[in-house]
C-alpha cells in the first residue's frame, strides 16, 4: 500500500504586505501554490494554512468540524500579525472564499478576494464531495476495487454532522455580508456551474463597501 505524503501549510516571504491564502474544501494548499509564488514575485508575503484533516483520509477529515477549520484560518491570520505584518489581505477559493468573507466580517483586513464562492451548499452536496475525495484517496493508496467498495460502504455510515454545520456556517456568513467594508474583488469562472455567477452577483449587491468589482 502506498504511503501518501500529506501536504503542508506554506509561507512565502516577500514584501511588507501580506496575503492569507485559503484553499477549498476537501482540497489542500497545493491549490494556492502558483498564486502564492506569483504574489511573492510581486512583492507580497503569503501564508496558506492547511485545514485540519485535509490531505488525510476522508475518514479523518470528517472527524474535524468547520469550527476547527475556522480556527486554522484565525491562526494563519495571527501568524501574519505576529510576523509584524500590518497590511493583510485575504484570498479564498470556493469554500475557502466563504472563510475569506468571514475574515472580512470579523477581522481587520485590507482587502478580500473571493473566487467561485457558493452562497449556499446543501450538506448532501458536500457529502458527495467527501465521497469523491474518499474514493480518489483510496485509489491513490493503491487499494484494490473490493477493498475500496468495502471501505466506501462503511464510510457511508459515518455521521455528516460536520457537513450540516458547514452548510449552516455558509448561510450565517452570507447573511452578514453587509458587515464587509474592506475593498473586495469577486471572481468566478465562465466554465463554472451557474451557481457561482449568481453567488458573485448576490455578494456584490450585499457587501457594504463601495470599492467592489
């Protein structure tokens, strides 16, 4: 059986402006490496936290909750503060973008960038994401089909409490968009499902800042 090397947080030191980079759900910091390198070349310092359980098995992933992942985000922000950065912006992808909006609502921040953020996600959709992640991970571990099917059957009985909690976190965050007063840029992909375009428009209309694009 193959041993998978779990991804790690990364910190690219550049200039005196810092960016907190937030990856998406069931993904990891590899999402953010290209962007981090690009920003570093352009004189920004970047830190990307890895959410607890991400990069591990799906079974381990579900033992953590959104409150744990939010704490990872807060720790990342605090790390940049402790390093002496006074100007911090946040960039988040998909469900990491939900956290970026939450950062904009609760912390002192110089700017927010969201990429393909869903304004609502059913727990059942999130569960599909986790199932897909589980299957791919087991294939990477080079397990045989029989073993995978057996483990997936077991996995289907795991509690999805943390996903229901995640769905609630998204709803709460979207209800507080008017608290965002920092400059914001809202991006979505033309090839993304329509939800992201609709979400981008809702976020654009709802934030309090007039520095928005």
